[in-house]
C-alpha cells in the first residue's frame, strides 16, 4: 500500500485523505521513500525538507481528527518550482548568485497552496532563471528524462514534470513564458496547463500587468491539473490583470463534453515552422480520436506573423528589468544565454517595445477572427521529441538551423504571444519510446472548455497511463 500511494492520482489521494482511509503522514512517508529511491538518478527534486514536511503532515492529521474543515489539497505533498519563493526553504532560481538564498516570505502561489492544505515537501529543479526549455544549472545540475535518462526532461519546469512522471509528487506547479509548463509536460508524458493570463495571479512581481509569463498547474491527469488550479486560481486586488472568477469553478471532475467542437488541425503548425517528422506523425495519428469524439477537424492554422519579433523583444525587456541590475557585478555567474537576453533587453529602444506591442495587437485581431471559425487548435507542443541531455538546446529542427536557444520552442512561444490558454496532454510515443504531447489551444478566457477537451482526449487515448521504467 505505501508505495502504491505514489501512483494514485491526486484527486484519488485527496478523497482517501479526507475520508481518513490514509493519513497525511502515510502519504508523505510513501512519497519521501519514492524520492529517496528515484531522485538520485533523475535529479528532479533539488531541496527536500522532510522534518518540516512531517510536522505539516502531522498537523494536518490532527486538524482532521479534531473535526476541523479540510482544505481541498489537504495532506497532498507538493514540491514547488525553484523559481518561486518559499519561506524558510532554500530558493535559488537555479542561479549560483542565490545558491544560499532562504526567503522570509512565501510567494502568493505558495500561500494559496498552503491555505488549501498541501504539504510542501521541497523544491523542483529549474533552468537558470527559467531561461530555456532544458533543465540544468550550476547549482544542482541536470534533470534527466524518466523515459530515457540520456534525454532532456524539458524545462524550465523540468524538475516538476520529471517528479510527477516518477511518482515523487502527485501535483506540482510550474511557470510558462515560452513553454515552460508545456514543453516538459510533453517530454515527460504528464499534463501541463498554461492558463489564461491572470488566472493564477503572480505576487510579488516587478510587473503586475505582465500577461506573457504565467504560473500554472501540472499533474498526471487533467483532473489533477484542474484540482490544483482550483486552489491557486482566483483574483487578487494587487494584480490588476487577475481574473474575477474563483478557483472553485475548476473543481474536478471536469466534464468531458465536447460534441461539435470545431478543431483547427495543425500537426505541422501549418508549415510555418519546422517540426520533426516523427512528431508530426504522432500528432497526426490522433486525428481520428477527435473525430470519434464527435469533434470536427479542418486543416488550418492562425496567421502568427510578427510573433517572433514580439516575443523576443518583450522577453528581452523582462529579462533586462528583472536581471539587469545583477549583470554588472555577476556576469561571470550567469550562463551565456541569460546574459544575451539581458543585453538584448538593455539595448532596446522605446520604439522597439512599441513595435512589439503593435505586432501583438495585430495578432490579437487575427486570432479573434480565426476563432470565429474554431473552438480550439490541435498542434505539437514541442517541435522535437526529447533531445540528448548533453545539448544545451537543439541546433537544428527538421533540417533547419536554430539561430538562438529559443528558436526550437516556437510552437510554444508563438502561442504565448496570443495570450490564449494552452495545455499539453500525453498523445503517444515515438518509435524510440519517447513521449510526445499534443498542444490544445483554446478560446480566449475559455480555460474550462479547454480542460474539457483535454480530458475527453485523455480518456480516449490513455497515453498518460504509460509510466516510465523504474
């Protein structure tokens, strides 16, 4: 029973905990044992606080024994991405500059997770400053893919995805600017949801109106993702773009009702960017699944011209604002790609920023017109399957040379520019046994409708049930 607990869904574990079929201490013990067994070879969880977590689990059991109300995440272990501040728990941002940093306060996401009753077990690995979709840094090293340990787990939430795939945690958080929730989910055969901007408010923040970078949930099932979302979503008056709907609207089970859904079918991203043929083949083979669900599919892809200019410019602006002050004194302790992004931002003019915003406005107009015909887009999450871990990033995709460390992620960051909700759901495996996720993109603000479509696909395929070797 103890080891079996690690392979149960978060929603099932939550039910067992509330009914006192198992205790929070039982669940924590099982996951700590799984971490001890599995983590050394994967390096997904980089900081573990077992004594502190056991105290939290004990308190959770005692509250339930006294008849006190249990939060929705009561007793569930969670590891927080190492980009998110956790009071009293080391938070490095994957940077040697902050290798010994222990914050005094929790970020809002952690506050909400704790308020919902979850037990914080530690921190998951991230790319340095979240830069790049390959999880490695000089503080903790490389996170390996559970399905092939010589391959990347994706990033920057690669630690979270790998920890989920191996049962080290039942739920995990992540963040997504250019694909950091979606790419690692695709690489590790789990679910990663980039919600609409403001759905999960970020506080503190250097820009409370930023709608390009979002926080979101990860899990092994769509219901588990919705379950965590129900606890971390909801408005916050300090964040003007936060959505007014309460998180409770996402409480599972999610209804998989999708009859008549109109899907724009784009396994090769409409030919607008290179995609490896084996990825195209896996995605395209899923088309009959949607048609069997009484959805309609039509070959189509939105016009996203200008997304590259907008994304690269606005991303660089964010890096300059957040990390520019560190560059003067710590350049030698930053990886080259981070330095490049900061310097690009510092070298931009007001005209560059204005042009990027203008590109986004045109893209908004085009996508609004596109979604008059469709309810969702089906496309690849990643343009490549999990790549060799020794590479910093793929140098080429389908024969096309990648000029920067961001180019191979275009299938994700082009969608980020639109501001639409997007989810990575396990689709199938390549002939080499590597996971490939399908990216479903929904209508503006229709996070719940997108979750319904994702769940229907998940139930029809069962690809997420294929666990990595142990």
